[in-house]
């Protein structure tokens, strides 16, 4: 009996990836094929078997593996520079084919992209229609080019992404960020937007990509004229003129016109090849804008005080306003605020260059507290058209007003019926006032310009006063013994020609800030007894209590009244001049910062200090106490060590005179005529001068010696008056 045994199972051979590749390559070689020819034949074969094997290559199921294969081929080709160039040429060619194939549809709107000007309706410019056209352009007509540009603009390097992440972590989130689907063209310019909103970069990339696609489509075929037609109609000159008209005619108060801000604009067209009939041409013009005050500000003022009659009465009362010394001096509250301003500048310099806080137990303020801040909402401003009329003369100022009324299509009677506030520089205000004086009196209200009130612009005022202060302290650069502020700029490497450039306002303010910051740092180092030590990049750590102590000591040593009085007693004037420059430059730095932050209370505090200084300087010059310059061989008054002290003494003498002579500093009375009034204003009493205070001799309270002096003056005046009366009777 025979038995059959079961077949033996051979062990399974384990093959690696490399062995499999070698076997397949050997088999391909035996078939007289190469890997490239095999793959090409496999993909292009029309056999059902081959089509079945590659059926998922282009579907969502097999696309991930297909994409991996394509990326593997790309990596293998781009391994060398020459292969990388070949790959980029291939991708560029494919991208070219795609962009050429994608175009807006031909035909008339709404089936195509062509818009006939005769068939354009108002609905074409609505927000819904605009969104629909943008969606069709970016998703159906030219999606490849749009997404290519959009991804390019949104792409960032790893370093930039890290910086953005740090900024996002440090900044507070804001819920008022504009939505990505909100078009800038749809936004109303009269909407109140917060200026502190962050910039929407994705929206910017979307708008740029969409605009480029519309421009490419229009250049390729000018019948794709939808966006271009919309832009042409939007910026039509008649629409701009209508906007100016409505802006000037619209006012929140019927008796108050919107504010007008104007400034001169001079530029020259230079000709290189000059001839008799072809030379340089200078253009003198004026630009400006219309500014509507906010409703919240208008509500704070009674409507009866915003009329033309109220303005006339107020200016008439100003001619008899009593001027007292307290009007020229800051209040206690303003002095406390000014002390905080100085200490905040000292703290900012200390924390920026000398030390850092190890803890925050004591608060150190690097910015002064806000004083009456204005609203940060977007102002309602409408630009005026450029006017070919210069406000450099009284005649030019009249041409500017005529141009403004022509743009608004407003009658001269309507323009003269309400109070018109004009903001401009000193030259503009002077020329307008001169023009008004030339036209007054006039029976025609349209020509008298009695309704125009000129106000100096804040920036221009700061420019002129800062320039005067800066010129006083800069010193003489040609004198090696001179220790003016020019030495600070020279040490910083700033050339001499850039130190006192009168036409560059920003450069002048920057130079003043650099000089002031350097002076503060030196003063702090003197207080800290480290004036001989060099500054280090890594700031040493100090406690907040110690930092506050250094700030207070610096203020007491260089800014307090006791320190000023002590410095005046020194024979060497260097310390006194340093403290004077510190105080003057503090006002400029604070005025610039207050204007930028919108703290109108801080601006007025600075202006009050400037106005007091200006009044004192003007009084000193009128009484030959000080002088600005003198010609050779002319009489030169005796130079005074401290003309401020002499000016105060002179002010006290004027204040003690009969009739309060201090009132000479107030503005001259405003004369206006109204021929419709049936009665004349009441005449002044006999013996009363319109330029003398009505208070007479009742103030101030005088001492015994001062009373005796005044009695003697009154007796001499009474004798002179009696002599004049006798002469008058004799003449009659």
C-alpha cells in the first residue's frame, strides 16, 4: 500500500523596494523600453486594460497620489539649476495657455462684458451689480490669473509671518475691522471711521488682483469696458463740481457756513533749452478744502452765538475789553498740567536711553494726561478744485473768494448772508484783512466781506513761532567759541545747510526734538552722576521708585523756579541759557505732540505761553527796550542782560498809570457799518477814550508810594487839561 505525502510549501521571498525596482527596470530593458517611454506609453495607451488601471488619476479619489507623483517628478528635475530653468519654462508655457484661454464672454451686457453707453442705467452702478460683475470676472472669466496674483500678494516669507504673529499678539483685537467683502468704492466718504483701525491687507490684495484682471481684459479687448466705464462716470467733472456745490451749500447751522481752509501753491516749470518765447514759467495758485464741523461740536454752542450779528457784537465789545495781567499768566491747573508735561518728557528720555524698569510698582508716565481731546472720527472734508488765483495779495485774495463762489454756484448775496470762517496762514489772513479794509464802508453787502473771519492755522502758527525760537538758540556756526544748539546737530553728523532750513517744517521739528532729547539726557545723567559714562545698548535695570526720584530731581534742578533764580545769579550764563533753551524747546515738542494726538487743551496751554511771550516781546520793542538788529553806523541801544525783567518792570509801570495803560496791548477795535440801522450807537461820555479801560483808577490796589505818584500825575494831567480848555476858548 503506497502513501502520497503533502506538497512542501516553499518560504516566501522577502523583496525590498530596491530589488523590486531592479527587477522592473531589467524587465523594461528586456522589452526594449526605457522608464520614460514606458510611462508615456502607459498614459497615452487607448487599451481598455490600461485605461482601467489609470481611471482614478484625474478624480478626487486618485488626485492626491497623482499630485504626489507630479511633485516627485518636479523635485527630481529641479535638483539641478538647468533642470529648474526647464521646469519654469514648462510651467510658464502651461500658465500662458491657461490665461489665453480664459477671457470674458463676448456680447452685450448681461450676456457678455460689453456695455453700451446709451444703455447704461443707474442700476449698473449699484453695489449689488458691482459685486455680481466682480464675482463673474474673478470666478468664471479669469479665475487663474486672479488667483495667481492674489496668492502672490498674500504670500509672505517665514520671517514676515513671525513678525506679524508678534504684532498680533501684542496688539489688542478690534471688532470694527472692515469685512473682507466690503468694497472700498461702496463706502460713503461721509461715514465716520475710526482712524485707529488696522489696515486690511487681504482686502488690498483682492482689490489689486481684481483691478489687474479688469485692466488685462480691457487691453486684450476694449469691448470689455465695464469697470472703465464705471470709473469714467464716477470721476466725471460735473459730479465733482456737484459735490463741491452740495458741500458748500450744506451746513448744520443755517447761519454758519462750513469752514474753508486755503493755502497758496507755487511751483515752477523749468525749461532747459531757453529762448525768447520759451522760458521758465511760475504758476501761482491756491488749493483748499471745505470742512464741516461735527454735530457734537455744534451742539455745545448756542445757535444764537453762531450768527453774523453775534460775531459783529463780539468784535465790537473786544475794543473795550479790559486787559488784566492774569489773562497773560497760566492758571494753577495749567501750571500743574505743564509740570506733568515736562516730567513726561524727562521720563521718556530716561527710559529710552538710560535705564529700564525692573518692576512697575510706581507708575512712570511717558505721555502727559489728555486735556480736552477732540474726537478721533474721520472729518467731513471736501477738496476744492485747484484755483488759478494767488492769495499773495489783496487782489489775489478777492479772486480766491470769487473762484470759491463760482465752484459752488452760490450767489454773492447768499455767500455774504452767513458767517464764513477762513483758515489760512499769516499772509492769507493779512491780505484778506487788507481787502476788507479797502471795501469798508460799502452799501453792498456782497462786496464788503464783513462776514469773513480769518483764523491762523495751528500748524502754520507753530511753524513760525518754532522757527523764531529755533533761530534764537541755534547760534553762530562760524564762531568756534559759540555754544549754541548747532553743536548738538554737528555732533550728530547733520550738515550745516540742513540746520536752519526755513522751508522744511518737518526737518526743523526733527532737529529741535533731537537737540531737546540730547539736552534732557545730559541733564538726567548729571542728576544721576553718570555724565562721564558712555551710553550702553543694554539699559541697566532700576526700580520704578528710583526712576521717579531721578525724574523729580531733574525737574527740580533744571526746570523749577528756584533753579532758574539760582542760575541767574551765576556769573557764567551757560546754565541759564541751557535752562532757557530747555523751556523753549519743551513748548515746541509738546505743541507738536499735542496737535498729533488731538489734545486741544494741551495745544491751548502751549499757545498761552507763546502768546504771553509774544505780548512781552512786542511791548519791549515798542518801548525801545530791546532790538532785533541794527545797521552799521546806526544808533544801537544799550544791550540789556535780561530784557524779560525790564519788560515786566515796564508792564508794571504801565499798569500803574492812569487809565490802565496795559490795555494798549489789546487788539484794535473792529469798525463796521450797517446802513440799515436807524439809530447810531450811543456816543461815549465826555472825557472817555475808547482805547482806555472803563475801570479807570479802581484797579489795581496801589501802595502808599504808588498812590502819591499817581496823585502827582493826576494833578499834572488836570493842569494840562485846563490849559488846553483855556486855549480852546481863546481860539473860539
